[in-house]
């Protein structure tokens, strides 16, 4: 199962779930190939929060690879979830670097016929000497590729999973899935499996297709609460739909605060889109918000250190999702500013009248949309 001439396997990547999943597959394959019984296989945790834990993991690995199988044959050892190869305080410590050098020396002396070794690590600082050495001297695998763009990497992961399930995505379905779930690989894969089970099969011999309607109906809003029906209705400008959506929300026992948060989050993004659109820097196109990368370069100085996804930072959002939010008719800037004022006033009223939340939001909707 190891590549020819390589004494051990090394799997790394930015996402611990993907690395761990592939590591389990490789470990099971090595066990099957070697015929190792329960006494000839061992899994060692490489997760370490400090240098003492790094030392404990390396020492246990040393003992394992130097142990002779009780009944002969080949041993299989998996050092999994290695965390001390990352660019962290623990990973940069001088003592850790020395222990990593000890680990390299152990791997240099591995005899594959006697011991099959697998190491899985996430994340890994590949600028350092040990990962570079592993890349040259091991059966080396990077999970998720080297994509610098997180959205591109996630797209590749989902598409690969869909191919393995024998399904495809409609052009608009995958961006919507990414916008609803966010950068949660484990949940993205779980949702892909769920959607594949409900996918439409166009005909015999044609792959089943996951549609935008499937994603909208079946996928939860895990990334942020911008998909509440009341928010969709409000920003459509349809007062009748907005009032009906509010009635359904409160009939089901809902609270006003999540709706206000959803309205404010979306309104913040629309304010930024409107400002950039009025300046001629972006426009809504068939593939989302065109011109966003250029605008991000121009305004990067205002978002230094802002790396997390947030409605306060338009450049942390999916361009396709932003195009969907803006729609065919983007409200004027004055209307969006007035909306924000109304949301603040509604929140203050809810604090003063906590038992009349539905009435407060109905009045707010009428003032904004009538």
C-alpha cells in the first residue's frame, strides 16, 4: 500500500477532518494488506498542547516502532492527529524542534518489511525542514490541495465527495451550499451525503443532480442566520409576505432577536454593496458580485487583521451569495440607512415591551415597506 521505495506514509493538510478520514482509510488498508492482528497494530495520538506532550508522543512512537511483534509478521503503527508541526507556540519551541529531529531519525531507520508506519498531521507548516524532508522521503499526500483560496479548496472537497457518490451539482446549488454551511468541512460532507440521497435522477445512465431547490429546502443555515424567511420576505419588499412570515415565526414560538440579527446582518452587507456599487467598483452580474477582488485590493487597508467571516466585512463573503442578496434591484442607500435605524428602534422597543415582540416587528415592517 506504500509507494515503491518509500519507508512510511505521511498525510497532511489544513483540515483535520479530511486528514483524519484519509488516515483512517490508509491505516485500514495497511492492516488488511499486512494481516496485522490486534497485537500488531497501534494508534498513537500526536496531539500535543505543550512540549511535554510532544515528548510523550514521540517517546511512545519510538517504543512502538522498536517493538518486535509477538507472533512475527509486520506491525502497523499510526501516529495520528499530529499537531506539533504547525506554526504555533508549541510547534516553534526549541525543544519541540529537537524532538521533531528525533522523530526524523526514527523514521530514517524504519524497516518497512517489519513495520508499516503512517503519520497524519493537520495543520502543517510546510516551510520547515521536516515536512520538506517527508515530502522527498515518504509516500506523501496533501489533502485538499494547496489552494490559497479557502472557498476554492472547499469547492474542490465537495465536488470530489459528490463524484464519489455519483451525483453532480447544479451551477447555483454548490455556491448556495457553501454560503449556508460556511467553512465546516465535516458538515459540508455530511450535507452532500444527505443531498445525494434526495437528488433527482434525470434518466437512465445520467448522474443524479443536486439542485438549488434541494439545498434551499434541506440544508440548515449553519454559517449565519441570513436565510430566515422573514428576512427574505422583508428584503423582497413584499409587505404581505413579510407579515405572514412574522406570523408563522411567532406562532412557532420564535423570538424577535434572531430576526433582528438576521435583518441587521443582511442590511450591513447591502449597505457595503450599495456604497461600492455607487462608486462604480462592483456590479451585480450573472455569477454574483463582479469586481469584488479589485475592490478588496483597493480597500484592504481598512480591514487589516479582519480574517473571520462577518457581515461587517463584505470581503469575507461569497461573491455569488452577495449577488443573490443584492438581487435585481438594490435598495437606495437612504432606504438602507433608514432600515438600520428602524432595526435599532425596534430592538429598544422590544427591551421596553418584551411581551409584544410580534407587534413591534409588524409595526417596523409596515413603516419600512408600506
